[in-house]
């Protein structure tokens, strides 16, 4: 980590440190992005699979997963406040563990987001096509990808404003859901009878599938929090990142407690955990039970918008990561060129290219593309978070040894909670190997990570040899000219 001084907070210095991207994202943009980044398909759709695996005890799965993501975000916040950079955890991994580690983390995250962007365009198109089959699924996916590419090319202020309103809508939808669910449980809705609290223990007990069910639920819900790390990438283009990063990171705790755990508590209280409707679409199932007209359609629209919000944010994050890799000489140099609006246009187009390819795949195989894309994403988030945890431990120890280094935002109870996060992550990975589907994803992710690491290592060695050769030739020429 680098020392933080008052001089480093000036806009000119900050812009130079970030490769000329500038600081056009407002404080409210970053805060609302931090609130909305984890409110996506993982919450709106994925919670059904977690409930089916663990029953009401999925609450314990969420508590463990929430603890991990809160700790990881605090550690990322410590590093981002001290060194706001569009490469974020890739830069921190490079500082802590070397060039190959930083390049591997950066490329792995970029590949993950490129696939996720395509998956989210496909999923949102599929939802809206089912509700209003005016355009074919592939055409809707094309419209979404082209539209959000344009938004990202217009500038970070346009992106930030779009994400701000997306987050407002998603948060409003969750608040309405919590209010309806609470009124339903308390018997305040005239359209439905109160279920009371019997569903928490009435269908096989609170832990119908035992501890193995909690473990299986944990493997499902941990991926629901993927995307929260984008906030640390966006911090590099916000005004006064030292202050705004801390403000955004501090919202993590209460947003998870209220939005995630509160929503899941209502789901498993209102409906039996083993109901088919709850497993398929938990939010829609609760609102349907409440008997409120039009709510099912409204929630379908909200879910589609949540997907589009994630598409927008992930395209932004992918473009900034590949831009950072290019700036550091880890990706083609052309990807670091900026437009007059200080937007890395080539990086944006490179990050969305696969999405346009999936439009063709949607046309050919609309029923299978989404499933294949989601399986391809795998468990890369575990690798990214693992690298972030290790990087923070190493960089924090270095910072504590240097009296000149000042950290605007510190990790709680270091090093104990940092090691606790590492232990939780290791336990999740261990549990995953006992689940066949999760094991296959872990093995695929491991193979991809090793492949990227080997490629980066070989490339770095070739580059080092070329630089040594050029340097040697320059020395010989100087010696010859000095004679």
C-alpha cells in the first residue's frame, strides 16, 4: 500500500494515478452502487435453490456467507481507500504476490464478467420475452447489449447515473416486499390468511436436511454475493475516494442484514420450504400467496431490471479491469487508449464482444445458452476473494511496519478477522468438494486459473528476456560510443 497524503487527494494527482480516467462518478453513485451491487439474480432467483437445499436453516447459510462477504469487503475497502485503482484487487495482488499473481487475478475476473454479461443479457431477454413475446429472445438480448454498450461509451457519469436509478428501483422493490411480507405474517393483509411462524419448524424441523443441508445451501448462497467487489473498481473514478469508499463499504453490513436475511426470513416464514413455487421463484411465490393483483408481473419486471443493472455494472467492471491490465503491460496496449470523454472505448468493446456472439447463439439455441453460460462462470469468485484476503494480509503487514504509511480505512481487529475470513473461505472450498456439481465447477475453475497463471508467467518471462536484451544492447552501444 502507498502512503496517503493530503497532496494525493487532489484531482490531478488522483487522475494521473489512475491512468487518466478522471473522477466523474459522484458520491451518491458509489454509495447506491454499493447498495445495489449485491441485489441481483442471486437474491431474486438464487435464494430458491438455497432454501430447497437447507430448508429454514438456509438462514444459517446466509449468516456464514454474509460474514465472509462483510469481511472481504472491509479488506478490499482498506486497500481501495489507500490506493484507489481501476485494477483494484488485481493491482493489490500484484503488489502483494508479484506480477503473475496480479495478472492472473485480473484476467480471471475479466473472463468471469465477460461471460456474466452475456448470461445476464440472455436471462433478462428470456424473462421479458416470456411476459411480452413481442420480440424474439435473441433480438431483445441484442437490444440490451447494444444499449448498455452505448451507455458505457458515453462516460462514467452516465453509467453512474444509470446504476443509481437501477439501485433505487431494486431497493424500493425489496422494501415493498419486506413490508408486504411483514404485514402478511402479522395478519394485516385482508387478501390472505397469516401463516404465522409454523413454517419455520413445521415441515421436518428447522434443519430438515441436517448440517449437510446447511453446507449445500452455503454453496448456493455464497455466489449470490458475487459482484459486490465492483465497488472497489468504481472507487477509482469517484470524487474523494478515501471518504466515499469508506462510506460505501460501511453500508455492506446493514444492507445484507436487511435485504438478504430479512427477505429470506419472510420467504421461509410465509411458505413451506419444500413448496415448488418457493424453489422456482421465491419473491413471486410470496407475492402470489399474498393475493395482491399485478404483483407477479411487477416482480418479473424488477427481476429483469436487476439483471440489466448487473449487466451494466459488470460491463463497466470488465472494461476497467482490462484497461488496468493494459496500462500495466499485461494486456494489448490499444486497450488503454481513452476517448475525449476519458472512456476506454476499446476496453469496453473488447469486454462486450462475447455478448454479441451470444446473440447469434440465442438465435440458434435459445433454450440452452443461458444454462451453459451460467455453468461456465463456475466458482471463480472464490479465487478472487481468496486472492483479495491474502493480498490484504500481506499489504497490511507491510503497512504496519512502515510508519510513513497511513490507512484511511482499516480492517477490523487485524489480523484475527482477516485470518477468520480465510478460514471461512477454506471451509467453503472444502465443503464444495463433497458436492458433485460444486466439485466439477471448482475443478474447472482451478484448471482455468492454472492455465491463465502459466500463460501469464511465460509471457512475463519472454518480456523480461526482451527487456534484458534491449538493455544489454543499449549498454554495449553506450560503451562503444564512449571509446
